[in-house]
C-alpha cells in the first residue's frame, strides 16, 4: 500500500489497518522464533507500512490542528 492510497483513507481506517498489520507482525514473529517462517522479508515490509501509516496519521492530525 503506497502513501497515496493511505492518504485517501480516514483516520479510523488507518488506525484499523495499523492494528491489523501489528497483529500480523506479531504472528510472523512467533513463526520466526519457532522456525516456521519462510518469507522473512514480510516482517520488513510490515514494519515499513506501519511506519508509513503512522507518519501520515500524524501529518493529518497536525494539519487538523
């Protein structure tokens, strides 16, 4: 999901997507510890998506003030 798509979402939708991504990341970390994770690049992608969403959410909050 690129920043253009994220900016089109509302703040509540962004927060929901952040929560979903964090949950998925937690599951992937458990898989990694147990040795079941095959696609380790997914962790990096999720971490960056979460950061991108939080940045855009912060920008939207600051612009609203």
